[in-house]
C-alpha cells in the first residue's frame, strides 16, 4: 500500500511540475492561463496543461475538441506560440517517429491518395458552400485590391489566368481541380477548354452541374493514372492547392506527369502552401483530423524536384493573404453553423473552428507560406514577364 501511495505522489508531483512548466512557457509569449485578454486560454479541466505538454500539438487540439479549454482568439494564441517558438522549446512528443515514418514510407501511394477525398473533400457540399465563396475556391485568395472574399477569390483566379497567358482556344489541364473554380473562370472569361482531375466524388458531382454548356470536363482520377503515355498535350497546366497531398517521395512522378501533359512551349503554374524549413512534418493534429497523409514542401524540395523537367520562370509568395482568407472562411462558417449543427454536431464544430483558426495563426506567424510558381519546359524565349498585379 505504501509503495502505491508513493507512486501516486510521484505522478502528482510530475503533473504539477509539467503544469507549472506549461504556464511559464505560455507566459513567456504573453499568454496567461485564465487571463482576460482575447488570446488567453481559459482552462476548464485540471489536466489540460499537463495533457498539452505531454502530447504537444495532438494534446492541444484534442483537448480543445473535448472542451477542456477555450479562447476567444485561437488564431492569435497559435500565432504567439509559433512566433515564440514554444513548439521547439516544449518539444513535440512523437515527432521523431512521425518524421521517420514520413521519410521511410510512401504515405501518398495511389491507394492512399483517395483517403483525403473521402475523409475531407467529401464531408458535404453544404459545408463547403456555406464556408467558401460562390466559386467554391478552396485555396488562398488574393487580397491586394479586394474588399470581400468573393472579390479576392475572383482576383486569384484571374491572376492565375493572366500568369498562364491564356488565350481563346487554348487547352488547360487542372491537376486537383476541386469544385472547378479555376476551370469555370477560365472557360467563361478566357474561352479556354479545360480538363480537371480530382479524387473527390462530391467535387465531380458539384462541378458537372455547374459546368453545363461550358467546355469543361472532370475526371475522377489520381494524377498518376492520367495520360500515362503522354499522348495528350495541353497548352497550359495548373495545380492549385493539391501539391500538399503529393508527398516528397512522389514529387518526381508529379512533375513528370505535368511535363508529359504539357506542350513544349507551354506554361505550368503550381499554387501550393509551403513550409519555411526542409525536413519538418505537417502539424500532427492537422494530419490526423483534417488532411490525412498531408505534406508541405519546402522551397528547396520543390525547386530540386522540378529541376529535371522545368525552368522556374516566376516565384510569388503571398502567404500573408492566407491568414485573411482563413479568417473570412471562419466568419462564414460561424454564421452558417445554426443550420449545419444538426448534421455535423458539437465536436465537429470545435474541430473545424480549431482547424480554421489554427491555420490562420500559422500564416500570421509566417510559419507557413503560399507560393505561386510559374514553370516552363525549357525557358520562355525572350523571358517570362509576370503580369501587373
């Protein structure tokens, strides 16, 4: 009995030490436990801080989903944690195993590629229609001259079309086309014929209904299954918000596919979230609950793998715009929740709210970037000129 009580005392002491350590770390970046500012953490469960310090990102996100803590501005809390590098100071339990697993195994095989379609993109078109703008663009908007989400997404789509120098009668392949926002814009405003690839049945269903009468087609296919012999050639290729699902072991296959599908004088625009440091893995909570098998490229990884097939003509970073985009999605999600809650439930609400605000915080801290990279097979004769923005 005595030894059992001693063990309990030791465990209680360890939890107290971890709790104090967590409070000190948060205080170092201006976050107070049960403080009164919007970014302060209000703790409802006595085991919250111990769970977070013991489990890292997973513990932080799951304890929020479980209602153990709240915060009026989760986005700013995350921004402060990342800007202060608390993730590095506190450590990420299990990160080494996740990193090793990602490096040694291919988590984005053809069979696995369909998981994210079912798990994330097929959640429900009602959810995405409520959260996104009317074009259903589910990637970073361009806010340079825009005042609303709809204007910013239209500006992004038009910016892509101008960077690709689209002309009437051209053909465009969209790798990871989503609900078809880019293709529909290009067909309507630039009279371009489009083919889009997606692994989401719900996206195909939605897109086909809105593409009636336009030279736009959808294919339910993984990029590796498309045009294997290179018999189809397009004037232009784009991939917007899909490269995050490819994985470093498959980057060569992705760029090979884009090259064999592109005319020798064509242009390829790649729009992707990027990480600022090679070797880091996707946030473990995001990978578990939002984007299974997701991987963010670094600039070095992207450039190295594109090098055999392409010349980099232009590299544009507007990652700060993703903060504003995510906050706009969050505002629309909150406004729509009363009509969504019966179908999705309270735990989903807390998960999705945390996802949007957490991601906004990562871009506000400039921990994540958003790149648009224009590539050509052998270099544009006379040089490529980025259009006015």
